C-alpha cells in the first residue's frame, strides 16, 4: 500500500471547494510549553491531527485511519485548508483554543483513492467501550488489570458491529492509562474525555460497568460523556457475560440512533413481584428501608411463596437498580414488569 505520500505538488494547484460540513471538524485543544509561541505550535499540531482523523473516520475504515495516523505532522499539514478560531486564550506558557478546521476535500479524496482506502460502502461510526468491573465483595473497579473478566469477554468477541456502529474496546496503552484515573477508571470529565477522544480518534465514549453479584448475576451500568445517558439493568443467566454484552450493544445502538431519550428520570411508583414468603419479605423490607432513594414501600398483594409490593422512589430507575443491587436486591425489568431476585 502506498501510504506515506507527501502531496507537495498537489498544493501548487488551487482547489475551489465549496464549504462542506462533512470535511470540517471542531476541536478543543490546549498545550503548555516553555513559552506561549511553542505552546500554540504544539496545540495546533494536535488540533490538525485530531480534525484530520475525525474527517477520515467519516470516509474510510478504522483500520485505514490507524494507518493514516502514521503521517508526520508536516505531511498532514498539506491537507489543512482553513482554520477558524472560535475562541482562544494565551498565557506566558500555555495556549487553549476552540477551533473549526476544514480539510481539503479534493486532496483527501485523491489520497484515499490512490491508497485504495476510499470505499463505496457506508462507513461505520466508532464507539469506544470502557469496560470496568467490580465484585459485590470488593469496592474497587478494575479496567486494565488481569482480573477484569468483563473486559476479557468483550475482547473475546472480536469485532462487534451493530447497524452503522463499530464497537472498539479501549486499548491498554500508555496514552489511555495516563488519561484515566487508575483509582476511578469510570470517572470522566471534560479533560479526560478530550484526551481519550484524541488518543483513540473517537467522539463516542461509553463506560460500561459490570458488577458481579453471583454465579449467574451481573448488574450493568452504562453512561456516556459528554451526553447525558444513564442506563442500568440486571442479567441473571448461565451465560451472563454474553447476554450482558448483547444487551449493552443493543441499548447503545438504540441510544445512538436516537430511539431512546438521553434523559432517564422516572421518579414515581413501581410494583415489584418477588418469589418469597412473608419472612423473606420482612428481610427485603429492612434492606429497602436502608436505601435513601426509596421514600416508601409496602405490600400490595400476597400469595403462598409470592409477594407483590410497591416502591415509591426519587431519581431514575437506573439509579434505583444500582442502589438496590448494592444491597443484594436485583431488580429486573421485562416487558415493563418488575421482578426481584435475591
């Protein structure tokens, strides 16, 4: 494959390209150096690469983008057509800016075509999965550690594609390890998000936490940044990890296709069924009363070996599922029916 071409001669021609939003990318960058001039230069190099790879992601496969990322800064610069400064701030040794960068459409298409990277099929949009894992017997979440069987299960699946989305598991490399907080790998703010999206050339980042709550039980929590999305569910199955991955992919795909709301606040009342006797219900009630999110609860119906009870709660149903799971109560939702297992 002819990869590292420098299109110096091509830049001698004037390309009259109409503004095309498909070849523009907004980036936020910051850098520190010995002086402001060097900081600005370093920041712009990062911005050019991030914007260029974002546009490439729309036109070719993730594998090709990884190959394209081998271009040097000077080679990549030939593709930059226009830079709009939306906002910037400079200090004596730092530079921060929001930029809108336009890539030369004709030149990029020519490059991709000459390197057999320009396909006619629809390009998948990449989704980065950060699979953190913990056990009800331990409080710490793990990500890159050997004991993360949740991440191993994702990796064992190989390439996962759902609709137009290509799921990629976060790589264990120095850049990603440095970007994440080793003590709280599922905690992402704007700074961490910007580092991860630059390191992995991706906009869509989902943290998928799995809590092992028994031989066949997993409590799954999904959230994304910077969008507001929080989803939790319980898997109780002999193949819990496989089922959890399957449902996770389905939930994320639906969210990305705007089939579900980004706001998940269902404060109110639910009715839950549990296969327990009256003595078992009294134990459940004690645990429910220790959950701050639950405002009130009581029996709705009682049969031999089965109790129906109502729960009044605040916040979201996803938070309720997680809070109950932390107390050994596993709330499941099937066809809008709530059942409890312990």
